[in-house]
């Protein structure tokens, strides 16, 4: 006999399969169970398309009467691109609804559950809530801050180096970890690097996945003095590029770059360079809900010091490089005291191929 928890786990796993495909919407899974039989399942597949509950009720049909609905996010109460799911739940005849977490969208935020409860249906909220919130950490951050969710990713050796003193870095991590990074690129809306990385490595920053047509993230290049060479790889393929620069940038070069379909975001400068908070606000307005920051060291340091990293994904390779002048993942200004270190909380550590993957979150307070 399966338990409430098993059904919610199934709903979460259904939702998980759509990760990166629903932006700006959350991922949501729904399962309807009648007398121990799963009579309906649903996934929200894409923004603008039907919500998870709609698919699940469609499948369940008359079997929904007297059934239990398990849903990973509170059913919505608003008319968005689709009508409110709470009304659908009310009319479906289900007798019980189990919700993993409330919807942080201010248009919903508890109102969906209220509608269902007022209709006399039993509602429980909070089953596998932590898992559900983690699954939608990007969406929750978007709703609460109106900013994209920032992931800082880097790969280093066991002794904390990302390249030799000459800048040679191919490869630090093994194949499995590198493949994971492409899966991550496939999920995020944008990938961000500084101009230093473009000048040094001339990267493509595209998604390359075997046996699967990936989605390229929008490339965001921080380039306050517009130093980007016209033949840079990021300017010469079909993937989209945004250059973040300042209002003082050379208008002739801007015009030339616009001919290459490059978009521009203009930000003010502070002592530390481009104002990152202002940039994130503009990227969000541009529809970017998450950003994968892939360096280099100065950019990583700027984001970390500004308190703008929401999640760290760090790969550690079983190699010791040494070298007084080897390059490290986080540069920036020197600090005098250990107390000034940015504190993080380790969420998980796993082996990916021969490498170690650490997921950490900034420690609050
Ligand atoms: C649900 N089930 O499967 C999803 C929900 O523009 P719309 O109509 O698609 O509404 C998007 C909002 O609806 C989104 O911001 C979030 O609050 C909620 N998403 N709700 O009941 C779902 N995807
Ligand atoms: Zn809905």
C-alpha cells in the first residue's frame, strides 16, 4: 500500500522531468488517487500551456470523484494565461487535496488553498515541503525578489586551482562532470561570463549534449569598455548574446555589434565595476529567470562579495596542480581577516564520475 508520501514523491518526480522547460513558470506535478489506484497524472510542461492539475483531471475523468489530489504546488487562484486550477479542483469532486507547498506568487499565495477549503474539501499543506521548495527554488526566488536566481559554478582541482599560470585549463573536470554542466546550461535561461574569459578562452558557452537537441542559454557578457573582438565565438553563431556595458561605450562599435544581432543592457558603474544589482534587475525584465555564472575569478568575486549568489555548484577534480601563480576560482580584492570569508552551507556532496560535486547555499545571517 503506497502512502501519501509516495504519491507526493511521484508528483515531485513528474515535475522534476520538466525542470528548465517551464520558465518563467514553476515546475508542477499532480497525481490523483482513487481507492489506491492512480487515476490521473499531470505535469506543467511549458509556460502558457495547461497546468499540471488540468492534465491530471483530464486523465482521471469521473474517477476524480471522492479521490485525493496530490500536487507539488498550491493550485492557482488567478486568471493568468490559463484559468484558476482551484476552481477546477472545487468542481472535480475530489474529497481531499494534499499540497507540498504554497505558491509564492503574490497573485495566489494562499488564495488557492482558501478557495478549495471554503468549498468544504479537506486540504493538507506541507508534505515534502522542503523538497518541493528546492525543486522550485528558482521560481520562489523570482517571486520574492523580482531578480533572476544566480548560480555560481566552477570546477577546480583538489588544491583549489582553475588553471595553470599560463591560463591552461583543459580539462580540470572529467567527462561526467562536463556533461552535467551542459545539462545545466540546457536548463538555465542565461549564462554569464566577464570579458576577461572571452578574451582568454574565446568560449562558445553553448549547450552540447549527446543524442539530444539542447537549448542554448542566452549568453550574457560583462564588458564595460566594450573590448569584445568582432570575431569572438560568442558573436558568430545562432545563439543569442547580450552585452552588458556602460552608457559611455563606443556608439560605433555598438552599432556594428547590433548588426550581429547582439542585444545591449546599459548599467551604471560603481567602484567595483558594473552595478550587478542593476544588471540583474534589467535581465529579469528581459525575461531571464536564472543565470549561470561561469567566471572568471573577478566576476565570481564580484557576485559573491555583493551577496548576489543564490547557489553554488562546485566540481572538485582529483588532481593537485600547485604553482604559486596558478589561477583560483574566486579572485577580487584581498581581505585581511578570515572572518570576512563568505559563509556557505553545504547542501550535498556527491561523486560525478571521478570528480566531487558540492552544492552549497549562502549562509544567511
Ligand atoms: C498551478 N499549477 O501547474 C502551475 C501553476 O500564466 P499561467 O496561467 O500559466 O499562470 C502562471 C502562474 O500559475 C505561475 O506564476 C504560478 O503562480 C502558477 N503555476 N499553478 O496551479 C501549475 N504551473
Ligand atoms: Zn493552475
